[in-house]
């Protein structure tokens, strides 16, 4: 499946093979499916905090913005939640895989990311 993501004036193309139906002359042939991304109704939000909770049936991603700018004096964080995304376990696994690949690409271009608390 070819997925196109518009970023600025460039199209990012991600290709994933999709097997043709078994009725095809060669069942091992692969075809590329083009995905058109319709962003006409899309909204953009900023988040610097994320939390994930899950049940057997779904993963829930909570996105928000840290509203506490002086942590040492308050010792309490206030996070304003802005978005909730609910995924099936299969979609969560696909998200994990694509995020891992994009972070690896990022680190190859710009250097390793170090999270707080890591050596």
C-alpha cells in the first residue's frame, strides 16, 4: 500500500506491498495501492505530554500540554488534555512500528535523542 503524507510542499511516499487476489494469474504478484490523504477537515494540535492507557480491546492515547512552568516551587503538574485517540490493539502495534521507524530515520539524520533520566 502506498501512503502519501503531505509535508509542506513535498509528498512523503511510504510503500507497502498489497497482494493481489488469489484469482490473479500469479498469486505472488504484488501491486501498489495509492492512498489519497484528504486533510480538508483536519485540525492541528500541539502536545508535549502523552499518556497511554489500555484495556484488552483498545488503547487510548491522551495528548495534552504541560501548563506548569515553575515545577520546583509547585511540585505539582497541571496538564491540559486536548485530544484522545482510541486505537484497536492492531492499530496500536502498527503505530508502534511506524513511530520506531520514523524515530530511527530522525536519529540517523539529526543525532540520537536522549530522554531525561537516560545516561
